C-alpha cells in the first residue's frame, strides 16, 4: 500500500565528487530515474558541484539539495554560504544538523534551529537530522536524545512552515558502518518522532511530514525499512555515490 505521504529519497554525497564526477553521477541518476513518479528524489552534492548538477537536473523531476548552510543572510563568515546563495542554484532542500556537523563542527541544537528558521524563511526545505550515539542507545537514552534534538531544532517553527520539513532519523552508530537499525528499532524511534510532531503541530500536519531513515541504507535492506508505517524515505550516504545502488533504493521505495 502506498503511503499517503509519499517517499523522499535523498543522496548525501558528503565531501565526495569533483564537479565533473558529480555531473556524471547526476546524469546517471537522471538517466536511470528520469521519471521519479511516486518518489521524490533529491541529490545533495558538495557546494562546489551545485551549479553543475543544477544544470543536469534542470529538466528532470530530480531535485537539488545542499548539505549545510549558514543562518545569517550575508556577512563576514569566511567559508560559509547563505540560503539565498543556495536558492540562486535552484536548491530546494538543505540538510541541517547532520551528526558529522554536530560532532566535527560542534553544531548545537540552538545553532541548527537558527538554520532551520532561516531555511524555511527563504523557501528552502530543511532535512533536519537527529540520532543517538551507541553509548546513548546502550544506556536507554535514544528517545530522550532524539526528543531534545527534534524539539531543539524546531523551536519557533510555525504550523504553516511545518509542512516543508523533512526529518531524518540517523542513528550515529549506523552511519557508514554497515550496521543498520532493524526495521523495528527504526520504527520505534520514527513513531516517537511522529508523536513529537503531533505535539508540536497537531496530528493533521504531523501526518504530512516525512521522516527519513539514514544509516547504511542500501538496496538490500531498503524495502523492509520502507515498509514501516513511519519510515517515509531514506537519507543515503555511501550507497548514493553509485548510480546502481542509489537507484536500487529508489526502486525499493517505488515498489512499496
Ligand atoms: P550512510 O550515511 O548511508 O553512508 O550510512 C548516511 C548519512 O550520513 O546521511
């Protein structure tokens, strides 16, 4: 049975691919998946490849996303890019609060919240990433950690804006490790995130917000994860770097 919300599958290319390599990968995705009917597909190349990939995606239903953004409109923030800069390349989505940003660049929930508000205010759809570490899971803190990240990241987001949100649940111990949360483990957290969204925005809106799973998703495990009632897509790292594995996951979403 198709989910009312419709799936969203995004490729987070991280710090991989020169502009020329990114063009080749984007071309491959468009060729294999030019008709993304029923599944929203988003490619998130590094900043340096956004313009080149935008040109490839222009006449296709595949959408363009960025991996980060600064909350300020402009100014003395060496090395950063603004929402408006992303918008000028037809970027529709932006990944915010990825665990690698939280860990290596010390991003706090408050800072991520500023970015979420700026993104929404500028017509960008945030993909807000949340997830626990292995010690946190082992201590039984998963739902508490995720609760704080979701509420912290979404402070002051209005009901009107909420429809444009995407949440990505990414258990940190599953990212790039080959370890995946079991469908049951993931569904438990997704359902709890849905509960928080109901609390924040009411059930009608919460029902429309897509919650992606991320963490070693691949063609072989995508179907069973996507079958879960509150898993509405995937945020794909490693497997998004090859056309075949990425489109294999899209196929799995299409078949649900
Ligand atoms: P992975 O990364 O698919 O390589 O585990 C997911 C992510 O970090 O978004």
